[in-house]
C-alpha cells in the first residue's frame, strides 16, 4: 500500500468518525434540552418526586459530560 493510499484511508476514517461524533452530539444536545424542560416542569409541581428529579438531573449532567467529551474530540489538536 502506498503512503497516499494510507493517507486517503485515514482521512476517510477520520471524516466518518467526525460525522458520527457530530450526529451523536446533536442527539445528546437534543436529549439535554428535553431533559432540561422536563426538569423545569417537574420542579414547578407541588407534589414533586425528589428521587425522580435527582435521577433526571444526574442523567442531564452525564449527558453534559458526554457532550463536552465529543466536542473536545471534534476540535483539532492545536499542538499537532
């Protein structure tokens, strides 16, 4: 295999991986927004289920962490 062939394959792989990350990022952002709305509505309820609310907030935080991780993978390495 020639160096240029390997470079093309690496480029295609990175492009596909970035597309996967971008799609996953969009899905996570949507889920994060939806959870935010549900949490807001539940917080306004008089008979709030604290356990359920805590679980949703924990899930929202986990999603936020995943978003940050994917965003960092999509940003090119500045030292490269």
